[in-house]
C-alpha cells in the first residue's frame, strides 16, 4: 500500500507538472510571435526558421530546464525542518521582489520563487535561441518576453505573495481594505501612485531657485535666475530641457538642484520652460520648437546679457532640439553659442534602446494619419511607455506595495516629477518619430530641412561637453557616444554611473556614485571606456571646471533681471510649468 502524499507535497507536485507544461507553452508562444512577424511584408524570415527554435537547441534547453527543476525539487524535499533549502536559483543583484524572509522560510513560497526564476531564465534562453533575421525584431522579442516574465512574478499576486498574507494578518485585514481603496483611487486618477503627491508643489518646495520670467510666447517662457555671487561670467548659460517632461527635473529641491548649482558657480542662468500643450496648440511643429523655442531663447539671453554668444545646455530631447537649432543657425551664418553641453542626448538614433520597440513604419504611419496634421500625443500615453520600460520599478513595485499590502508610497521628488506628464503636439511628435527614431535622418549632412535650411551637425563646431549615463535605458550611452563623430568641434565625453535621470541629478554636495573621463577622442565607445579613468563622486564639478573656460570675463552681477526690452515678469518658476496635461 503506497503512502499518501501530504497536502504540501501534492501542491508542489502540481507546481512541478505546471512548470513542465510551461516550457512547451512558451515554445508555442515564440513560434506564434515569429509567425506574426512573418506576416508583415517588410519582415520576411527564411522558411528554414520553422520552428522558431531549432529542434536540437530546443531539446537541449528543455533538458536543462527539467534538470534544474529536478534539482530544485530534490532540494525542497530534502530540506531540514526550520532550515532553508539550498538555493538552486537566485534573483539578480538588486532584485528586491523576493527580499522578505518569508520567501525562503516557507517551502511552498521558496519553491514558487525559485521555480519562477528558473522559468524566467529558460524563457530568456529561448528568446536568444530564436532565429530572427532583423535585429530590431529580436530586441522587440526580448522586450515582450521581459514584460511577460515581469508580469507573471508570484510576488504580483495575492495568492502567491507571503508578504500579502503576513501584512493582512498583522493588520487584521485592514491592509486589504486599504489596498482596494488605493486601487480605486488610482483607477479614478488614471495612473499608479508612485509618491506622496501631497508632499510636493511646484513653486513651493520644487523649482524654488529665485528668478523671474523675462520672455513669453505661445510655446515657451524664458526664466532668468537671480545671481547668488558678487560676480558672474560674461556669457550666460541657457538650458534647454526636454519637452517630453517638465524643466524642474533640473531644479528639484535646493539640495539637488542643478540650476542652483550652476548659479552658485557664477553663471547667469536662463531656463527655457516649455508649455504643456492643450488642444489649441496641436498644430505646433518641430520647426516651431526650434524657431520659437531654442533659437528664440538664445536670442533673448544674448540681448539681455549684451553678448554675441552664450553657453548652451540641452538635456535628452532638449539636447536634440538644441543641436538641431544650432545646425539651423549655422546654415544661416549665425554662431550664437560659444560652448555646448549635451546631457543624455541622442543625435544618432541607430541604436535607440528599448524605446525603439514601440516605433516602426506602421505605428509611425498611424501617428501621421491621426495626429500628424494636428492634435495631441497625450502625456498619459507617454508616461505609460516610460513606465513599461522599467515595469518592475515603476509598475509592479507599486502594485504590490499599494494594492496588495495597502501601503502608501513615500514622498520622492523625482517620482513626483516623473508623474507630472506633458502632452506633445501631434505634428511635432509624428515628425520626430519618423525623422529621428525611424529613419535616423539627423546624422546625415544636409538630409533634413529644418526651418527652411539644410542642416548639417558637422558644422556645429563649438567645443562640446557630452554626458551619458552608463545604465541609461532611454538613451543608451554607446549610442550617445556617436555624437562625437557627428559634431564638428572638439568634444569631451563623460560617463556617469546610474540611469537616465539619477545619473544626471547627482548633486556635488552629496558626492555619490562615480563617473568616467577619457582622453581618447577617436575610436568607438568600448575603446574609449577601456582607456577612461573612473573618479568617485559627482560629475558636476568636472563639468563646472570645463564650462568656466568658456564664460568670458567676470562682471559685477546685476540684481535686476531682464532689461527694458524684456522686463522681469512673474516670479520663477512661471506659470507654464504648472499647467497639467489633460
């Protein structure tokens, strides 16, 4: 008479059977994905690639998959009471989803955790083994697979998350009630709460560097900041932030404000504040953003400063706009800028990272047909795309914390800014997607006509400081490095640690992380990194030292902002930055 398995063993046996079926299901999924790609005429794959994964490779992967699960099963059934089983699969460094002790203490949850990690590893290997002729489609397949893996983590579901159960018991069910209330509130709001939004207000404790609006048109407000030193550099510094987000990422709280730091270095700083477009502004084009935006800001700053040239800084797409505007100015015979700083900026879009997964010919044609002649790309849509790029950090972390555990996110200024979305005019967005991401036209001399002239980045020949972030998922640093080959002047390239935002906003006072500087100006990005020297702390002082060489003579700081032609208006941060996306 055979011994009847206990309920826990029966449950784990059922899980093991499900895991074996899992590999077969995903193999079918990959085949279906490839078939879908084959149906699109421009992405025909060789007939020899059926099935998606070669049979001998599939057999090898399945054998490894079964062996790993067998090893996990044996580790679990041989574990001693009150002792964790030997780990067969471990999370990636920095993965906080399974950090709670309950995941290792309970045989069931430990098995769930490790079997999920084995499954995820198998899936990733299957993707890499799948033949796809187009590199862009291979990247898209990787992206889809990661979304699939992230969404199915046992930590995301009440029934398979021990932290949910522990919190519910500790609060006598109040956490469940609170989680439901949080979910309802976020559904009504239309987005996941990532921070305590009541803790911040633009103009009260964000974007509080003193200054005033000195110019305004339908697209921008130009802010001039009050000096904080007795003397200032002759040439002002004009900052062009991304129009996809609001400018106060560069002026968060005083202790992490890049604007305040630049002012403290003795610069007269001007900030371009983009309008958050409404339906009435849905006609604005890329040329408008160059002419009425960047070029106008440079002109006004030069006239207020009574100088022929200013120094200019662009961040992300603001850097792309600024560089394009300078190419236009050069074609017109103008040289308004003495030095150029580009922060996490793409000029060559050949490898745009995972954002490229969202952009192809059919999707761009759809944009052109719907909003290309007028309309808006909604800020909520843009915010969703950027959140999906880091789903574990910007979606599932808050699903667990807000809804399963009934908690409230902590106050975090950067995430408040991240949730303060902006719209884009349809004609601008459609042109940008096609000419930058899809066709990569900006890097080709004279190919793009902007503001009535043929643009050539090679003629943008002022000295340039290029900064990129090593872990940037929006502007891959190796692609950003290609700007050195496109710009015509001498360049300094600096690589910071961390990601797209945290790499840039690394205050000198806190002096965290590190950055790399290399003397090499030729070769590719890997060769540059091999010869680069790592320095501990913030990159801000390194940039400030470089910029000081282009400031010109020292002047006594003028307390009066603007001039007779451009009088000081409403106090910084102005009204445009406070407008919400609708």
